[in-house]
């Protein structure tokens, strides 16, 4: 068995085609078939069902799980050896919410990539409740999200604190207010974040504590979409204060203080405990943790 055979099996599992796997690996179709046949002969089992579309057998699926682990170990070994004598470089996959990706990361990444141009970053946007799970599963290298619960498999560090605020259109009847209380919001049409977000869980908990059933007219997956609907005066919303800076400056949204919302929520960086930190990840985490809070919450 060799690494090339494992890479071939992985490519077939993704493409479900010997021909496409060959194109992906720059191999001829006969070479792909020969690699798989050699693997099957060595382990005396059938790994591939060659009917169309090509699929892995049950034994092939078990084999693939171990093959992926082996390939990950090999990749980590390459990275460790490369890091010994190199300046920080590599690729980092960041998982975060849409609002953080739009409002916070551009400032952070602009500075970071000026300092370390050999480090490339990819951002995956997702609901806040998915970020930690993605870090734990290894589908993202580093998460930036609300730190609401402790997880023994995850290392975290707080970067800054956020609050949630009530926002309305300047044309909304409530827009003349500077302050209000949660009981006054009972019958107001609300545009809510979806249930799989930290913000929605916090808002639902607040309403439950005061025995209020909010009048929800719309649910959307991100603060950016929620803000657009509020600007159209289709309802009011409670969103992250850090997500509304530009709208407040432009006057397209009005913020109203709600006494019961005056709680701070830590936002921080998360990565899997015990994993090897490449030079790129080590440098990124070091710089991120060393940034002053106003680097994140300063005005645009």
C-alpha cells in the first residue's frame, strides 16, 4: 500500500468516477484502475462497486475512513517538517458568522495579510451555533464566535465583548424613543434571527424570563438579512451592536436602548485542543489574541 493509492481511493469517493478521479490526480483511467486493483488484491477485498455511478462498498467505506486519517497524518507531518525552517505560511480555514465576516474580519485580515502575505485564509460563513461544532469536527481550523458554553475539546480566548440592541426603521412609530422596556415590545412585529443562532437563543430566553410571547413575523438566518428587512420597515429586530455601525451612521436604522438587554457577551477565537498548530495558525492566533479590543470594535 502507498499514499498514492489512498489518494486515488479518496478521489473516486468524491467524484464517483474512475475517469474524473484520473483527471483530478493527473492520471490515466487505466492507472487509476490499476491502483485500486492493487489495493484490493493486497487487502483481499472489494473496495469499489464499479457499476454506474461508481460507489464504495461497505468495506470500501470502512477503508476510506482509515485512509483519510492516514492522509491527514501525512499532511500534518509534511507541515511540521516544513515549518521547522520556514517563515509563517500556509492556509487557514476560518469559520464565523456572516456579521463577523463582514464587520470584523476585513480589518483583522487586512492587517494580518500585510504582515504575512504567504499565509492565505478562507472564510466559511455559518450560524453561530455551528462554529464550535465545525472546529471540533475539523472542517474549519479556527472559529470566531460567541463563547456561550465550555467545551473540553476546544481551546478558547476572548477577543472582545458585544451587546444586543433593538433596532427600528426611522419611519417606525417607536423611532422617537431613546429607551424602552421589554414589556412594551409584547405586540410589536419582530423580525428574528433563526433558531440556530446564539442571538436568537439569547432573545428567546429573555422573552421567556418576562413571560412574553413575541409577535414574530419573519425569521432569517443572518443579521445582515434581518437588518435589510428592518430598513424596509417590515418589523423591528434585536441584533448585535457591532453589526449596525454603518447603518447607524447612515441613518437607515435607529437604535433604542432596552434596559433588559444591557448584558455583554464574549466573542472569541476557538480551535481544537491538542491539534498541531501550523506556523500559519500559530502566527494568526498569536496576532489575534494580541490585538487590543478597539481593533475589533472601532468604527469603520
